[in-house]
C-alpha cells in the first residue's frame, strides 16, 4: 500500500473546502493559509516537470498520461512526512494508452470522492467562469469530452485532465476496484459536518478525534474562507469570476436555473442522481 490519498471530485463540488479542512487538521497551531494548503494538484505542471526533469510542452496528451503514473509513484516514494500525501484531482478515473490506470494503486492509500448535486454544480460552475450562462455550464456537465483546461493553448499551469460528464466521473471513481474509496455527499458535509468529517478522518485512519475535527471546521467555515480570500487572494480563484469561495449553498439551483436547464441535466444524469439521492425513482427532484 502506498501513501497517497486522492481527493477527487467533479469541479465545483467541495474539493478545496475539504483541503482547507485538512490544513486546519494537520496544522492546528497555525492560522489557515490559503497559499499553503498541505496538498498537491495532480496536474500541477511545474511540479510534474520538476519530477521529470524536462518540459512537457511538446508532449501529446497520451504521452503526458503515459508518464503521469511514474510521477505519482515518485512523489509517493519521496514523501517524508508522517501524514499521507494528499493530492487533489478533477480527472475522471481513467487509464493511459497502455490500459493501466493513471492513478497507480501501488502508490495509493485511499480515495475520498466528493459528490455534489449536478444542478448546484451547474450554478457554481457558471459563477466560477464569471457569468450566469447556466446553459454553457450544463454543456460541460453533460459533455463526455469535457476537460481542463478548456483551451489547450492556455494551460494555466496545469496539464490536460480528462473530466468527462458528471455521471461518468461519478461512476469512474465510485466503482473503481483498485483503491479503497469513500464516497461523500457534499450536502451531508454541509448539513452534518462534525459527523461526516469525523467519519472521513476515521476512514483514513488519521490520529485525530472529534475535538480536532470541530476545531478545524471552525477554521474553514465559508465566512472565514471568504474573509481570507478577500484579504490575501487565492491562487485557485476563478479565471473570470469575482471569488472562489462563494456561498457553498445547497439547492441554490431552485432559485437560479430555468426549467429547461434543469430538465436537460436531469435527463442526462438521472441514473446516477437516483443512485446518490438527488432524484427519486419516480423522477421527483429531492
């Protein structure tokens, strides 16, 4: 067993909030620093090229994916801290050209997969790009070819990541048989934070109890995160949106999305929405 814990989610689903929680948990005596969260991004181009000792600028996507597992093994082998190596990813769970998973099981300890209602993801995604174009956001959520970056000529410091549509993303991680995986609903994280976050901590066998969890949650409530972002900025802030940490609301789609956008997303993702409690079997939205 390796030491990497993958923090995986479709974009705008609570991944960064969980990483802020980890910062408060692992660094209890320090103020939360958004510029120094104790986790990596799996597609961080600079870190990957430092490990490879060459530029990835002329590589194809397949060539990049071919070398990624080796980079992650290198990160795992050279990690010296006693805590797991936490790595953020928005990729779907996929394989490189030879058929081997990009996320190597032998370097991995576990996956925390955060899932969020795709209707709320749609609202948050549009705001992230600095607009209210919810139909375009729905395009991304329903597109099997959806990737980051959207523009291959402007990498924003990241390598290509195949995200796919919301349902495929969810199924790819939640059904993987290679790495122990805990699926956590964002809505439960918001409604029962102390219970849900402690459950994750226990799943990961981290040496922290209820009080440490509550203290970390107090550090990373949304009001505090918004305050810190306004004071010192945040490197992951939206490319066009005004702020990264918005409201993190549940069911914001009800007062935002038009019926035709709701219907499109539901029609595209009904099976997985039913499976994860966002849609009743009779088609009623929960």
